């Protein structure tokens, strides 16, 4: 959960999405090392809007350096699914 909270701090709602009222949820598939190094990321489920999907990937890049995973994952690579919600309130 700390990982998703950390990444969430770097979310920037795309201006075009705000103007057009686009909302949705994406699910990122993220591959990491046991030291917290990002090996790769892709959209596992699209929001239906390219601007929101691209922002999800960009916020992950802005969030680097990423938190170090629990010690049990040291010297391993693993994959996580991260949901990111884009909502206008």
C-alpha cells in the first residue's frame, strides 16, 4: 500500500481530460526489483482515454526513486498491479 500512496503523490490530472470531463481508472502492471528499481510498466487495463493512460505511466516515472519493498522480496523481481483513479469532483 505504501507503494501506491507514494506513486499517487505524483499524479497530475491532464488539462485536456479536465476540460472534457474525462474520468476513469487505469491499472498499471509494474515490474520491480527487490531494491525498488523500476524494470518496466505497462497499462494492464485502460481508462479508455489516452491522456489518462499516459499520465498513469508518467506519474510512475516522476515517482522515482521508488520505495524499497519488504526485505522478503530482496534479490527478487516481482510484478504488481496498481490501480489509479482519475476522478473530477
